[in-house]
C-alpha cells in the first residue's frame, strides 16, 4: 500500500474549517423571523451545529492547493454543506430511509414535521446555488457558472438523486458489487468528488488537475461509504449518533452485504491507496489530503 502520511494537526485543521464554514452558514441563513420563520428555523436546525464538515474541508484544502481565494472557498464549502444537509433531511423522511435520529438529535421531520422538512431541504438546495452565483464567491462569472453546473450534476439525476433512486429500486433485491459501486458513486461519491474538484475550479486550473482532484474524490467517497456500511454493522450507536443495523433490516444494498466484512475492509484500503497515489505529483502541501485517507479508514462515526 502506498504510504499514507498522517498530518498530526489534521484534526485541528478540520476543526478550524468546520468553525469557519459554520460562520458563513450563519451569515447566509437569516435568523427565523416573519411569516416563514418556521422554515428558516428548520433550515438552521438541519445545517448548523453538527457534523464534521468533511466536504467543506475537502473544498478548502483543494482550493489551497490551487492557490484560490480562501474566502471564496469557504462560500463554496458552505454551498456544499447546504446541499449535503438538504440530502440528509430528505433521506431521513419516512418515504426514504426513515431515520428518526441524525447526529445525535431528532431528525428534522421529527423535530418539526414532514412537510417542513421537505421545504427546508428544498430551500437549502436552492440556497446553495444562490451562494455560488454571488460575486463574493468568485469575481469571474464563468467560474461561478462552472461551479453551479458541476454542483447541479453532482446533486441531480446523474449524482445524488439518481443514486438514491437506484438505492430505493434495489432495496430487498439482488445487487452485485458493480451496481452497488455505481449507486454509491452517484449517491455519496458525486458530492465528495465535487467538493474536491471545486478547489481546482476556483483556482482556474487546467482540466488535468481537475481530473486528479475529482478522481481522488471519487475514490475517497467510495472508501468513505464502505466504512459507513461497516459502521452500520460493527459501530457503536452512541458514537454514531444514529441507530446501527438499519441497513440489513431495511434490505439495503451495501458493500458489506456484497463482499462481507473483511473483503469490504480490503476494498476500502485499496481505494484509499489509489486516492493517495493520485497525489504523487503534489508536494507536502497535499499532506492533509493524504492524511484524510487514513482518517476515512479509521473513523468511528
């Protein structure tokens, strides 16, 4: 396996990004007020004060490698976190994954109601594109347009939404490794890949660099999902902040179901190895991304 160098300050770097992007999110999401106050309250409930902000970290780190403006990177990171939060609000609904806990607290549809959770998710997704379209994100209109196009692709029918559809379609049915890899590449990997590629878009890098960042993201995204599947089987409910064993009970198509625990672990290690190898052309500034691979393999929540 290619060497994965651990940045001893990775946790601090990730925490700093989480705090910085939280500040942007609070500025972008108004305090609840007026006739639509309940909507804003649910949006803030869904996106603020929780999560490790892994996608935000990838946006900001990639932007740093691409020499892009940090303030703009944090705005893109906020847009990604809004998109991710929208997907979680909708995934938790009874019609989807039917989860009543998220990040150690009641899911949005439990804390509010199903209609409000749907509307809050809708508003978070459309709000993400409002953030990307603002000149504060990048002075170049073509760059902003490309960010919006790439996020739309990652979050729509060719990305998250399409992946969720496949997930629902194969529930309680037969799904081999290739089909599971496709649905997870779309459902989970696409937004993580965009998070990595966004820094190169902000830095106006050539296509070859964008390809490296995006490919790293897809590999890391699949490894992340495999570990997620493993944690649903072997994880601690208190640490995860949600119930374990739900995938098997719901008949979900998972990497663990297709491969077994040990082979799934090996697949995750192979993907991280490949992701890290993609960074061989970069110097020490890429160490946080190399260390992130180790973090993905060793995470417990």
